[in-house]
């Protein structure tokens, strides 16, 4: 059965927001699961992932309520926020796809310096590596990380740095991350059309107005 224009826009917007709600709940669940099983001990990483999940969940709820009740103010703010998220996500996705080896190393160095010591040792134990990169830029930090490293490879003659192990698959990971980000960016673009239709509509199920002949007959 073919639905009307406004009804299709309403159903499409509701379906997309249900998907966003599921993604938000999935992010919150994965973060809680990782914390519960001790996979990630840094409260900043857990808090960041949960914050993204809660933000996505709230935006989806606003869009869903606005679509169901045809609340034009909520739909307007939903569209504005989604546009800002699209710009940010599109820029980050393009940056991931265009990032070279030197930029990857700089990003890893900045991220590693912000990690807590407990998070660093957790990564070293799980990846069986020590330190980030054995370079001349921050040799003192590398020596300190090597001293605190709990990895089993430290007892062997050969122990790779965590930076080298991460950079081995960094290109593939960035391509996947950029591709997924672009995909969700285009899904956010697809939301604009049904949202615009609902904003310009006075009601979802507008009753059919009587024709001119019917009016004359009634009079």
C-alpha cells in the first residue's frame, strides 16, 4: 500500500530515529560492558563513549517525539542540531580518510600523553607491547613507560612498541572509521527531507476538503 507524502515522511523520520536510539543504547552498553569486564579502566574514555551515546539517544528521542506529535519547534531544533553534527562528522570522516603516516604518529602522541598510567599499562598488557614510539621527540616519556611496562614481552629479547603495533593497522582502521562516519553523515542528510516536509505541513492526515460542486449542493 502506497502511503501519502506526509505519512511517508513521518514514518521515515520515526524509523531513522529508532535506529539512532538503538545505536546510542549500543554505545552505552558497550562502554558499560568494557568497564565491567575491566577491558578499559580510564573513566575519561568510558565517560566519553557514554556521553556520545546519551547525546545521540536524546537527539533521537527529540526527533521521534517531534515527528509523532508534529511539534514544529522540536523538529526545527532537531534539524539544526543534526546539521551541526553532520558538519562535524563529515569533517572528521574526511580527515580520517586523508590522514598520512606522520599525522597518525602525531595523533597517537597527543592521545598517549592524555592517557592515565593505568590505561597505558592496560593497553601494554593487552597488546603485549611497551611504550608508544621509540623516538627522539619524547625519549624521557618512553623510558618511563618502558620502566612501568607490565607486558610479558619485556622479559624476551624482542618487544615491539605499542605505537608500531597500532600504526600497522591504523590505515585500515582509519579507512573503516572514515567510511562509517561518511555513511552516517549521509543518513543524517537523508533526515533533512522528511523533517522539512513535516515542518511545512499543517497536519499529517489533512482531511479532504469538499469540492466546489459539493459546497453548492450543501448550500
